[in-house]
């Protein structure tokens, strides 16, 4: 492929992306609850300066911007919801050609308009992040004998804004689910997931989901060593401080 062709294809993708991503997103509830919870996090003197700045910028975005488009706030696109679709085509090819791919997984890959996520040019029903999550799920199913829906317990280390939980819930997972994360991220996850699920009639609540923060002992005190359980982390474990990883090693070994 020559340089001109590559540039034309790149321009085409940008134009398609601009077109499909110009859509109306629903008005969101629980904004005041989110700001209140983040302010409570700021009252903790132990929070690092970097995360204090992150919290203040998130609050500023929600107060001065449009909360219905919060997934496009710079602090969100720069961390948990990047508009990076360069690998989406390869991910989708792998997903659709896998023996583990089902109609249920395809349905679960349909993105929610909550927060106005970026839609993917390769598959406009989904977002780059959700496609990546679908790829991770397929690889998990291929390389293990796990029946995800019958797991008794899942511990997600670093939950982003709650997208992977939403994926599994839409597949039918109803058992215990723990998200371990920083308090500000837990607040964002609650905000997102309540807007996705709670306003909908005939939809189960988030009663099976619990948020955990702080020391690793907060996880071990809540999590039961069940036979059919899963500890999962996508990059988050390798990105956290080494001391915290060491704290979690005994918990991870219990899950192996």
C-alpha cells in the first residue's frame, strides 16, 4: 500500500468517524451524587497530588461541560475511554472467527449511548474500548474452561468506567462482582452504571456489584475463596505500584 493510499484511507476513516460520532446522547442523572462523592475523596489528606488534580478537573468538567458527554471529557479520553480504533479491525476479525463467538456476545458488544462513547468506524454498533473488551473475553474463553456466567465470584482490578462489568451483565452474569479501584474511579463507575441500568424498567439492580478501595486486605476481607471464581486485570495490575502488586499476590494465588 503506497503513501497516497494510506493517507486516503486515513482520511476516509476520520470522515466516517466524524459522521457516526455526531449523535444525541441521553441526559444523565446522579451528577450531584458523583460530585459529592468525588469531593469526599478530596477530603482525604492521603490522596496524591496527581489524583487530587484529576478529581478537581473531573468536577470542573461536570460543572462546566455537558455531563451527557462525559466519556469525551479530556480526562476520560486520555485514560479510560480513548478513541483509538487502530486495532479494532483485527480484534473484530478475531472475535467473529472464534469458535467461542456467539449471538449473545455480538448483542453484548452493542454500545450504550450513555456518556456519548466514541463509536468505531469498523463496527459502528460498538466502541473501540468495548470491542477490545470483547476480544479479551474471547481470549479468556479460548484459553480456559471457564463458564463465565456460572462463576460464583469475579474480582476486577481496575474497572475503568464500568464497561467490562456492563459487558458481562448484558451476557447474563448475576453472581458476585467486585471492582477494586481508586475512590474517584469507583465514583465514576457508579455514576455510569446507575445511568445505564437503574432507569430501565424490568432491569435488575446493581445489587451483585460491590466497590472496594484502599489496602489489599479490603479485598481479602470481602472476597471468599470460592472454587469457581476469577481475578482479572487488563494492564491495571502492571500499571500500579510494585508494593500494591505484592499485596495482591496472595489473593491472586488463591484464584489460580
